[in-house]
């Protein structure tokens, strides 16, 4: 699977999470660096695609604090991080 396909899969999985979809979250798909996650206009972090999976870098950090081997794993990590948050 190519990087574009991998990014598309991650986007689809993130957009299908009910707690994010019904919250105040935005999934920005336009960044060439990865998939940006924001809440209330505030950047929360970015999922970057790498050859061995995904790395999540929270806003304000210089390096990843979460890694995932698949888009499904990345979505589950995102759900755990933000399931109960609907505001910045």
C-alpha cells in the first residue's frame, strides 16, 4: 500500500470515530506532513506516515509519543486520547 493509500485509510478511520465526529474535532487532510487533529481551532497533534506505520506527535512536541503499525491502531490510540474531549 502506498503512502497516499495509507493516509486515506487513516483519514477514513478517524472520520468514522463517533466521539470525534460529534465532538468539536477537525481532521485536516490537506497537510503534506500527515493528518492534523484539531479541537476548537487548536492543534492537538499530527499523525505522520512512515514506512513502518504511523507516529503521533502532539502539538508542542518535537518527537512522536505514540506509534501504530496500522491505521486501525492509530485510530484506536486517537480514540483513547480524545474520546471524552470535546473542547480545547
